[in-house]
C-alpha cells in the first residue's frame, strides 16, 4: 500500500453524541503523525459535491463536549450506485486522499466496504450509533449518552406518574434492536419492556396489565422499543379500549435521545477509537472497524460488522423477569 500522507474523515447516517469527539481524535492523531486531514461535509454526499475543507488542531478545539457533528451527517442514495462511487473516487484522487475514516453505523460501513473493495482505498470505520447494534464492539459511540438521556426523562415521567397513579407507555429509539429499551427499562425500574427481538414480551405485557397492574392500581412505566412489532401508539389505543379504568399516557421521546453533550464514557471511547483508526491506516490496515471489547481496542472486518447480528445480553433479560415481580 502507498504511504499515507493525507486522510479524509466523515460522519454519516444518524447523528450520535460523541461523533465530534471522534472527529477531534482523528484530526489530532493525524496531525501528531504528520498527516494532513480533510473534513468531508454531510457524509459521502460531500465527496460527490466536492464539499470538503482542511481540518486543523484549532478547528477541532472545544469540540469534545459538543453533541451533533461538526461535519454534519446525511444519507446519500447516489453513493449506493456504481456511478456515484466512481464520482467520489475521482474527487478523492483530485484532492489526493490516501485513506478514509468513516464514522457511523451499518449503512455507513456497507458503503465504505464496497468502496474500499472497488477502488482499493484504505478505509477504517468507527462505530457511532445510539442503537448500539453493531456487531464486534461492546459499545458504540452515542449509546451511553442516549441511555442517560432516556433515564433522566423517564425518572421525571415517573414522578408525575406516581402523583396521579398513571400508566405511562414510553417509546424509545432502537430501530430493529432493543439494546436501548432493555437497558433503559432495567435502569428505570420499568414494569414491562417490549423488544423487537422477542415476541414473548408482548404476552408478558398482557400478563402485567391483567394481573399486576389491575391488582395494585398503582403507577407504572412500560418501555417500548420503536422497532417492536406492535407500536407504542397501537398499544396505547388497545389499553385505553380494553382497560378504560386505567389512566394511560403515551410519551414518545423521539430525537431528544440523539442530542446533548456526550457523556464522559462516550468522550473516552470516541477518543480511543479515533486514535486507533488513524493508527490502523498508518499500519496498512483497511476495510476494518475499530471497536471496544472488554475495554480494549479491537479490529473487526467491516464485512463482519455488517453481516453479523449483535445479540442481546440474555442475562439482562433474566434480570428483567426477576425484578419485574
């Protein structure tokens, strides 16, 4: 592989708290090693629209504590086509990039893997998604912050629920994965949790409504992952119809979960992974994701991070059953 002298960095897909910390780490590690760094606006779209700028140490100063992403993020349909990727490659050649660091989730990594294979461009991925659904890493950037945001919101909702003996359905993000819902449910003492991975939890919800809640008639919190087969709004309508005696409220936290200053944990892993990504490029690694396992940096083929499903912690599911009595 040719010598790495100049790299590009982009953020793509849904934003996640800590992306800025990762951009900062990539930039300063590159400069520390004598490399030039180019920031690419709005993900792969920036390569197609030639929307790039030079990053310096000062550019990323005071960035570690900021949510969102300095580089902005977008999904790019054109990059999914061969013609779009050729256009991106031509621009990379034009500005002399020797490698790319891409920060995002599985969609971002899918595009990066195909692009790297087609044009032999060294690419390293950094996992950043609040869903925490990327195989090969214990944690993704943004997950811890989003989880803390949810816990804070649910704790406040619990206060009003207890004041009025209300039953609250709270929808959290997670797309097709229940990682946020599961941990948020345990952390907030939720009476029931609905996950997209397990239909049995719908049955357990009915058991809770028919037995425990009816018997106690106290306040309750039900956490619903947005990826669940039955949507939170449909559950709300069903409960109000079948149990008019319950005082039920629906709260959809939505994009509140994506915002805010990243937690200390997210800042640290973003810094670790940003450094590791640049060092991976400098040691001729490519088409890999840098991740965290057992508090250590690991390298995972992008193809594995995309194709393999990340499993929920079964012990946490057991804990839910034990503590929901």
